[in-house]
C-alpha cells in the first residue's frame, strides 16, 4: 500500500496529539489526586482538632489528674462532624479504649478493638497521620489522622486525657479517583476527536497543492505544458506553487523555442541541401550542359557557404547556452573593423545602388574588446541593413567617441520595423520577415547573438524605427580605464 504524505503526516500528528493527551491526563490525575489527598487529610485533621477542643471543654475532673468525658453530649457533635466529612470519628482514652464513635455507613471497623499503644503515643505526642488498617481496627486501608485531647491545669500546663481519630476509607477515594480518571479520559477522547478532524482537514489542504503539482508534473511528462497549479495561499506552499508555475511557463517557452528551432533548422538545412543535391545530380547525369556547369557549380558553392554560416551560427548559439563564449580582449581599430565588414557586401551594395553615408571623414578609433566578436556584430548589422534597404536607398554609419564609451550607429532606409515587433527582434528565432521574401538565409539568431556579444563586453544595443522610413541600430562599448592588454595590442594569455 502506498504511503502518502497525507497519511504519514496525519498518523504522526494524531499520534503526537494522542500521546500528549494521555500524558496530560496522567499528570493531571496525579496532581489532582495528590491535591485532593492533601486537602482531605487537612480536613480530617481540622475536624479532629475541632472535636478534640469540644471534648476538652466537656470533660469533668473526678479527682486530681483524673478526667471524664461527657459521652452523651459528645455523641451529637461527633455524629454531625462525621456526616459532614463522610468519615469515621472516634474518641479514645489514654489507654486506647474507644469511648465514643461515629462510623460511616461503609465503615469496615472491627468491633471490640482498641488503638495500639504505639499509635496513641504518636497521637498524644502531637499528631498521628497514616494510611492503613490502624493496627487491625479496620479490615480495609484508611486515611487516618489523630490528635490529642488536652485539658488545662491550674498552673497553666496542659494534660492529654485521650485522643480523637478521624478516618476516611481509601476505597472511597479510589472510586472517586476512578471517576476523575474516567472524566479526564472522556474529555481527552472528545478533544482528540476534534483535534483529529482539524488535523485531517489541515493535512488534506496542506498536501492538496502537492498533489496538484504531481498531476501537473505527470502532464509535463506527457508533453502538455499548459497545466498550472492554483495558488491558494501566500505561505511556503503558495510560494512553491508560484515557483512551479514559473517553471512550467519556462518549460513551455523552452518547448516552443525547441520546436521553432527544429522547424527553422529543418527548413534552413533542407533548402540549400535540396539545391545542392539537384544541381550535382544534374551535372552527374548530364541533364545540365557542360557550358552551364560552371554557373550551377557557383550556385552550389554559395549554398555550401550558406550551410557553413548556418553551422557556425548554431555553434555560436551552443557556446552561448553552455557559457563557453569567452572574450579574448585586445585593443583594435573599430573603424577599420567596420570598413572590412562593409567591403564584404560591396557587390550587394552596388547591385542595389545603395548610398553609404557617414564614413567620409571617419578616423581611427581604438577600443578594447574581442576583435573577432565585434566584427561578427558589425557584419550581422550591416548584412541586415543591406538586406532590407530599398533599391537606391542609403546606409548611414556613424562612429561616436564619448568620454566613457564608444558608440556605433547603423541606419538604413527602407520599410523599417513595426512598433509591436521592436521589443521582439532580439529574441531567438524571431524574424520580422515572416514570408522570407527578403530574409531567406536567416534563422532569427543573428540579432540574438549580437546582443549577447555586446552584453559580454558590458555594453548595450538599442533599435529604433519608423515604418516606411528607416531602421536604426546603435550599440556602445564601455571604455576601460586600465585595460589589461599588451602594448603591441595583442591579448594577454588567458589565465586558467
């Protein structure tokens, strides 16, 4: 049988409550018993002292140091005291002979017995208190208290003429204690049942979100990332539910990214591979004439380069995800890097009759960073500008040297970017040209990689656009006050 968290928590909590109630009942019973026993003995002593005082006032002197107690007068008092405290009361002479007695209806006294000399000595000496049969007078255990009867002499001294004993049946006390115990147990059972119901309800509510999370996790395993856990509290469970839902959203986003990645990669790989395979097969089987083979081989070469760029981009993405994209800093000429990247698109610029602005009076500007990565940034931005600039349009490149940073602005005329897409263009696999009418070679990773590289350098990249007018990208690199570079401009060796 499966041991659920609900059952474990309920069992442990119920056991703790049950044991606590038993322990509390046991402690309360002992405390109450001791308290009641002490109070009962004090009551027996107090009544014994009262009877002794009355007996001392009712004695008459027969001769010197010989006294007698008026038994008729004392019987009424003793009977009243006995009924009041539900106990036996009897008066004895110094010899231990019982002269007056009033017994409870349940008394187990043995008639004809007298108090032993030893007990009398203790009672006369100042008081007797014990639990037992009083030397055989009782056939059952009793709580017994004895006090002396003292009468005053002419010289002011006092003389003991007997003793008063009060006794309470232990069995009656045990019955009373049993009733108390039963009362405690009933109260404990009732309290335990109420506590059990409260704990059951609390435990059920406590584990219900965990059950929901387990069910949602199983749905995730089946590929359904749309399930969410209701947040019903603000405690640790509620925070766990919020974190779980955030994780689910991340998984859902990651799954969508993965699917988009596979779809994009499949499409991007399929198109050039189909072209390459078709042209090569045409050359091999003679479908393509000999005089046209050079033309089609050049197309195959372009598609191979396209595949190479695709693989390189995916490798860069993999390095970003694994945290292996490391900078190799050096001091280099940013202006020269831009010019070299721009020359790579000379043919495309001429074909589209584009005007290049802003570099007429450009001067060398040395910055600190990874030259290869910054070249990739500039290359991707210029490639996008050339790709989306309208026929006969312009590309404006400005290099700005500021006190704390160096900025590069690349602006081109053309259709621009819709306002709702500006915040998305740096996301993975996002392409503004959904129809691929212009962006046939991209995967939507270029700007994501660009932003990652700029952030690795401690800079930022921003985009602004007005539809049907222009699109502008601007990035900046911070200036390093004391760059750890070699004097000749080459990067220092990485210290692993």
